[in-house]
């Protein structure tokens, strides 16, 4: 058994026993109450699921196993000569709740390198699609095609016991994570570069190899990919893509099918597609104003015009956060260190000065601050990756780390089929009537 798998097995068995004892002794304790607004408002904020790998605080932002993004940038192992963390280290942390050593990360990088090969089945499926098919559609279909290789599906058919579910899930998850950069890069090159593919470099880490296969061999861009794939990796379990994967996985669909369902959720404009919408809005603004360097006054007028048309300002606001997104801040710090004299990056910073006061003045915006999507597109454009239809695929490659680590935990802890209770509006009115409330 490999070292990471052994650590996960021992840790998961211990947690499984501890949680079962806790439920036996304290299972009747009420954790939360549900309001009518929450019932009708997309279950917003209802504490009703377990997701072990990360937690989102409205004021502190995301914590991965208790660590903030600045702490991860400081503590996680790094590539030689680089200041940004390796996402391999974050996956190790999320899976076994410990900061890995350089040697641990070196092993994991090599393990993913060994497992990272695309099958002829997947390549044939992709080539059957028109190249102009949206990259997220290709990405989802490519992931589903890998189901033909699923260890979980095969062993389930053979009759494996429930105690083995985590093991098969781990193997599929490791294989899938290893393949995703190759899948994403293949889609990128066939969609925008006439299928002129770039083979992987066996001497590079997971993120740098992804950058290489995209065709951007700039060393700073490789650093950006290490940061990008780390900070986008997880955002607790209630976000749409993580929750969708969790729900699908709870039916015992294998990790390929579960993750693909999450990617279909990520492709929605109210979720991961927002990063595409942000850069499109910025470029449209610059075109409308006839300048790559709009003034703050020009930006303010364009923002007010967007709001007057009944539209939102993409990249601003968040369902949970009530302060600037730490992932936005991490990208700004990166840009301040690596990028000088970029019109589009400067525009993003000017938008940051303009938008929050305007949104605050509306009096009904709970969070006027930028989220992660507000900055990422501008940095990608700076390095030449201006095919913004592809941005959500980058997001998806990263999000696999958190979703699949959490899926391993769901199977290790024996999480059941997720099945919330629904109500009709008629039933809601009956409940209100029983409480002497007229509706």
C-alpha cells in the first residue's frame, strides 16, 4: 500500500470510530434551525452536511484543514526556486490532515506522473466532438468517458464490501487527478490551436507540466498555475459543484461520474462560469470606452450603466463571504510581485477602488467586495491565455483536488445516500396555519 493511502486508511478508520461514538452519544443534539427563507432560498446557510477538507468563514475566508491561504503559501512545499505552493501538498493536507514534507510531495508528483495517461477511448470521444464545442462540455464528456476505467465500478460489480469503498474511491481519484491536466490541455490545444498538441514533460511538477502542455512555458506562468490550482482547490461542501459531486457520489456513482456531475454544475454562470463573465465584462467595457486604460471616473459610469440595465457586476459579491475574498488578495499579491505595467491588471485594481462604494450606496448589497473571479482572468490574459471560454476548465482541474479528497472521506466515513425532505407550498401554509400565522 502506498504511503499516502496507508496514512489515509489509518486516519479514516480512527475518525470513523470516533464519529460513530459521537453520534451514538449525542445524535439527538439540535445543531441548527431552518427558516422559511432558507427553505425557499436555495437552502442557503443550512448546516446539514459533513465535508471534511475545508470550511468557509464569512469573515476569514476559506480554511483548508484549518489553514488560511497565506498560511498555505508559507507552509506548503514549493518547487525549487519558486515562492508559490505546490497543489500536490494541499491534496495531501486535505486527505490526511497534515502538512507534507518535500519528500512526500515529490512522491505524489511522481505518482500522478505515472498515472497520468489518457486512454484511446477518451481521445476518440473528444475527437468525435466539433472543436468549437464549449471547453467545459468537452471537459465533462471527457471525464465521463474515463468511467470505462473505473476501479470502483469494476470492484462494485464484483461485490466488494462497504469497508472497501474508500480504497476503490482513492484509486479512481488519484488516477483522475493525474489525468485532468492532460485532458484539459488536450481540449485547449484542439479548440484553439488546430490540435497541435504538446506532450507532457516528465521533469515537471503537476502544475508546471499543465502550463507546459497548454503551450505557455513562461516560468512566472508556471508559478501562477501552482498558486491558481492551490487557491481554487476547494471552498467547503456547500458550493454547487462540490455539493453536486457529493450528492452524486452518495448514490455510489464512481468518482468519474460524481466529479463530472460537479463540473456540469461548475459550468453554470452563477458558479464557475463567472470567471469567464468577469473578463468578458472588463473587455467589453474597454471596447465601449475605446481605451485599455479607463479612468476611475469612466469605470464608475460604466458600472452605474451596468446596474441600471438590471445586471450584476461580475466578480463582486459572494454567497457566504462578507469581506474581500482571500483568493482575490492572493492573486493581487502575485500580480504585484510578478507583473509590472499591465493595463488590464491595473484596470482590475481601479475597478476594486470604484465598485464597492457604489454597491454599498445601494443599501441592499451584503457583500460589495471582490471574489476570486474578479482578478484571475486579468492575470491569465497578461500571460497570453486570453481564450476566456477555457477559464472554467482551469477552475475544474483545481477543484478536483478538494472534491475528490472529500469524496474519499465520504466513502471512508460511510456517508449515506443524501436525501433531504421536500415540502410543497401547500404544506408550508398548513404548517404556518398550525402556528396561527396567516399566509
